[in-house]
């Protein structure tokens, strides 16, 4: 089906789809963390996590697209999701630590 847009496009898109499949876990974790932040009404955590996602994804894409092409966009998306997940996890851990501190 992708060859309708050209053979080169189909080759590049096939590799990109494999990268997207590899990225499924970070994307799922990113979505789960977003849901946790919504349920716990942690607006700061959600805003920072989404900000990190946007900055890393767009920044990496802007830097690497000239020599990486379509795959650079895929890698930027994956790295952005991983960075956002790490940030979200840090927010969750710091909030749990703070809540235990206030109980003492």
C-alpha cells in the first residue's frame, strides 16, 4: 500500500513503522502517567511532563532531520516519550516522598 507513494517512501516508512512498534512501551507508559496525573489532579507534573515531551521531541527533530530524514522524526518521537516518562516518574516518586514526609 505504501508503494503508491513511491518505493523510497515505502522503504523508509517500513523502517519507521518498526521503530514505532518498538516505541509502544514508552508511549503506553507516557499515557498511563498522564492518566495518573489527571486522577491525582497533579497539574504541575502533567504540564512539566508534556513540556519535556514537546521540547525533546521538537528539538531533537529540528536538529537531526536534515541528515536523518524520516527516521530522525521517529527517533525524536521515541526519545521524547522516554524523556517524558522519566520526568513523570520522578514527579511521582517526589510526590510520594513528600506525602510520607508530611505524615511523620
